[in-house]
C-alpha cells in the first residue's frame, strides 16, 4: 500500500521557520504560520496587500533592497540582515519565480548571541580570572566534563589548578536542599528553549563550610538546535546573604518596635514607615511613604523641621527632643523625638532616621503631679489656717486649760475624719476599694472641726439622703472643705455670731445644693480676683460633675447655689 506524499503547502505550514511569497507587484500571495508568528500579524490581514505598504521601507533597508535585486536578476540570494518589521537579526533566502518571489527566513538572534559568546569565551575567562571575583565555567554535555577558571575552582573550594573535573564532582558539592532544584531549572531552560537560567544555591566545601553561590548559565546549541554545552559564571554571595539576613533581622526589630521609626531623605520626604508609626500617627505606610514629613507636624511647629534637617546635614544627632506632633485625625500628641543622620557607604549624609515615642501619659502625669503639688501646698496652708481657727474657736469657748486642750484635740480629730472620708479604703494587701457615702454625712464630717458647743445651731444641715459615689466624693469634699475653710478664715464662721446653712433638694435630674452665710463680717461686694477656691469649684462642679454654680454676695454674706446631675453624683 503506497502512502500519499504530503502536499507542499502542508510541509510549509508545519515548519517553525517563516515562509511567504509575493507577486511581481509585491502583493502577498501566501504566508505560512511561521511568518505569522514572527511578524505578530494575521495572514488574513496581509494576503493580497502590498508588502511595501504593510512593511514600509526606510533608508538603507537591506531586506527590501535584496528583494528588488533578486526579482531583477532572477538569481537566488541569501543574506543575514535586520528584519524591517521586528528589527531582529534574520537569515533571508530569496528564490525568484515566474510569478514573483518565494522567501524563506529564520530568526538568528540566538545564533548570533551564541557565536558572539563563543568568540569572546577565552577573553571573558581571562578577564574573570583577573578580576578574582567571578568564576567562569563550561560544561560539555556529551562528555560531562566541567572546565573552569582558577577562580571558579577557588569558589568551589577546589584547588585552582584543577582546570577540568567531572560534573559529578560539582553535583556532590551542592547542598542537599538545592541540588534537585538546580537540575530541574536547567531541564526547564533546555526544553523550553529559553536557554538562559540563573539561581542562588548553596555548596558545602570539603572542609564543611557552607557558601552561597549565584550562578547564571546559558544552553549552547548546535546548528540543528541540539544542546551541546552549558556555560556561565558563578559568584560567591555568602557575605551578601549574611548582610541580607542581618538586614531582615533589623527590619523585623524595627517593624515590631512599639516606637514610631521613620526614615526620610534630606528634603524631608518619608522613605520608610513602621507599624509603630502607624499606631502612633494613624497613617498606613502606603499613605505616608513618598510624602513630606510635615504630614505629621503641626503648622505652628514647621520651623522645627527646618532646624532638624539643618543639623542632620551637618551630621549632628538630635537626642530626646520633646515636641508635639499631629495624628491623622488632627489630634495632637506629645512625643519624645530622636533623630540620627543616615550615611551611605562613603560616609555622606543622605537622610535621617527618626524614633518617636508617645509621652502623652507621662506629660499628663506631670501635669497631674504639678496640680497635686499645688493643691498640696494650698491644703497645707489651709490646714494651718484651720488649726489656727480651731485654736481661736476653742479659746473662745474654753472654761479651763483642760477644756481648751480637749476642744482642740476633738476638733483636730474631726478634721482628720473629714479628710479620711475623701480617701478610698486600702487593705493590707494594697487593694483599693470604694466606700459609699451619704451627702449629709460628708457635710457633717467636714464641719465637725468648726462646731461650737455653746452655739450648736450656728451650722445648719438640711436635706434628704443622697448617696455619693467615690469619683464624685473627692471633688465635693474638697469643694465643701474649701467653702468651710473660707468661712472660718474670712466669712461668717470667722465671727462668733456668724452662721452657715447648707440645704439641698432633689428633682428628677439634679441635686440642688444651697450654701448661705450670715452674721459674718460685712461684705462690700464680690471679690475682684478669683482665688483657688473659685477655680476649684469651677473645675469640680462644671468640669468634673457637669453641673452649674452661681454665687451672690450681699452685705450679710455669700450665697452659693449648685446644680449637680444625679447620675454624675452616683458614679
């Protein structure tokens, strides 16, 4: 049984190489699949169209010139040139016919590269050996022998004069976790005809030392496209790998830091932004990197950045600079800032690193401490004033030295009880617990040191039971203590005939407390300055308890009215 011969067109369509035919008017009359792939054009779009229009000529266009000469002379032509369409090197074979021209061509980019590699091989090997940093090698795939420069064998931990060694020797040096990966990479490069392959891998030298290698290789093929050699270079990158590990470790430390760590260039443009910076300022890294550091600087502090950059350019370090910065939501935050210059390999300052730490709590604690110290000084002065008042009051009512001493002791003890009432309970283990207190008990305790046995009615306390929570208790106790102290020092209780009336009533939302002083020194009008007591009452009643306070001075004395929200009293 005879097998029919394939048609010529079937043969042309099966070729990887490109083929086309044009008539004497330069119109395409046939294009195979290889030409379609090379030109990245569909044949349907080209057939019947003029080649010169679809692929315009240009001055010195050698392919078009060769086409004209072949058609004019009627003689076949072969040349290597640059494609008019892709600008890649091609080998053209032109065959004139009675109807026009048949053209077979192939891409010879890889062949030219290979030939160039082969021509320069010896020069490259010599240069690499002289540079003492790059090892050049060449594997004969038929014999399995590896040739290399002395530097290549030094990198592998072998005697530099080795020159040639079986490929198995090289395979034995590879780290067990990397060997299979390298072989697979070479196979993929060979079979995919990409030819180039590069990888990082480890070797274990004869002395047990592990080294990191970067290798780049190329499959070299013969004219039939068969792989015959594998050549390339190796570089020892162990130190770079160690630096990468150290860099990753430092980057991990920076990223996990609670502090904001930011780097910027000398123009103040943010280059890096860690998680701590995101937590502190509210911006994600992608929102901050590439922006000016003024993103987090309040407008009234922009001159700080100018000064800091000037110091960094001089190579100076800014240590623990306390300032204010701005969050994403516009709120301000107290920070402690340390800024250090960043230098390149030549020691030139190229930027700055900033470490910012949130010191808001510390600043708040300092403010609280100053307030407490101020209050302590005031309280100590008042305690002395109260003590003198107690002595004076006791002196007026005393009938004997013994009575005088007992009266002073009793009043000082009552003053201590009033002070104790404002403090939480602390057990022997240091645990703090709250003690609920009634308003009447608090008022009575505050006034115990000022009671006069001869005139027990000079202090009147009238009102229903109201329970006061621990948070409100201290503020109200301090306010009542301040009012009582002022009454003893300057008001109605500084006079034997003076009286104080404290009363309160409740409605659905608030407790209304009224303080009235009568019978004291004549008052000519309201004070011209606000003392500590006034500021304390504003801070306590308005600021802490969300209430209101009104004062009225007449000739008889001070009248003060408080309105305190019930829900705030019980907290």
